C-alpha cells in the first residue's frame, strides 16, 4: 500500500481542479489496471497491485498522452472533419501500440473546432477524456442527446480565427507536467490566421485587428503561443495548402523556439487519407524521445 499512498499524495493537488474529484481514479487506476491486464494475474490484492505499480514505474512504463485536435471547421474542411471522425479511435489504438506491451498508457483526447469571427457557429469543443469513443460521438453527433454533428460551415475572407482555436485548447485541463508525459496539439488547417504578419501574398483580411478592430493579432499570438510553450505542449501542424499557411506557421515558429513539427512531406500538401498515418508516425518519434 505504500506506493499507492505515495501516488495519492502526489496527485492530491489535482483534486482542487474542476471536474477532478478523484485524481487517483482518473489518472492512476486506468494505468495500473492495464499493467495488471498485461501481467495477467487471475486475481490481485493490494500487495500484488503494489508490485505491479513498482514494476511499471521501474520500466518507465507510466506514460500519459494528451492529444488535442485543433481543426479549422469552415466550409472547405468537410473531408478533413470526416477523416477525424473515422480515425480518432484508430489513432488512440496506434499510440498504445507504439508504446508497446512493456508500458501502460493513459491516452486522453480532446477536440477544438474553430471557424471565423461572426460565424453563427464559432468554437465547438470537447474536454479531454480517456473515453475516445466520446470524442468520436461528439464529432459524429448523438441522436439521444440531440448533439448535432460537427460539420464544415462558415468562413468568409480567407483567414480564419486560428488563434481562437489555440486559445481554447490552451484553456483545457491538461495533465500536470511530470516524467513520461506527452502533450500534443495537432493543428489541421487550410487557411492562415488573421493579422498582416501571418498572411500570404494576395490575401484579403476582413479582420486584421480582430473582431473588435482593436486587437493586434501578433500580440495575441505572442500570448497564446508563449503560454502553450511554457506548458511543454508540442505543436504539430498538418499542412493542407502549404502555400497559404506557411507564413502563419513561420510566424508561429518564431515564437515557439522553432519547435513546431510539420507532419508529412516537407512543403507538400497532405490529403485526408494521410491524417492517421502522419499523426501516428510522429507519435512514434515523440515517444522514442521520451526515453
């Protein structure tokens, strides 16, 4: 029981956070259960559980992954939204496979869909959950609850409120920093964000200073990217139209210590069928770097 008591003590600060009444249940027991399942005892008392937990920590096997999709959901993005619906569960399974049988993973997923200023539907989001099926249901819609599916709509001028999507992701309840933790935002977009610094040539911007007309978008980018970087959140970008989004990513990279990862072949557009392949490949690299 000593190990479990230590873990409970370690996780106590999390009990003050909204929606986390039992951090041991939320963060630890799913992992210890997977370790037990893999070692395969027919029954286990507290002493056996303690041994399993110790072996898990000794192997560096207590790994948490938080993945947040931040996706442009305006009119041109329908095929990508469908790809997310189709692949989100397979991506979670692929991450567990990448980690391997000697470790246990607590995988949580969330989704933030953004559009543009003045769109009837702006942000749509679901908080982090270990039940990836809930994210799939959020994307597909739920007839029982009346939740409508995420669909491509809105947009007007070419730039979108990408910074609004990142700000929403930054405010989610991410797992607290510790060894064996990987926090990732996967940004999927085919258009730049607002603001002169981030626009390609021949791009009209109806909101160069935000919806109010008094919000400098470069200053706004400074704040949200600094916050995400300070939390050790990795930012992966999946380019759909690199010629239109490169100026945005270059501007972001200046603020992100040049650590933004571009998924897929450098400088080449990706297609919806490559969503799962590109994300799982990068997870393999990132998890190996965890050591």
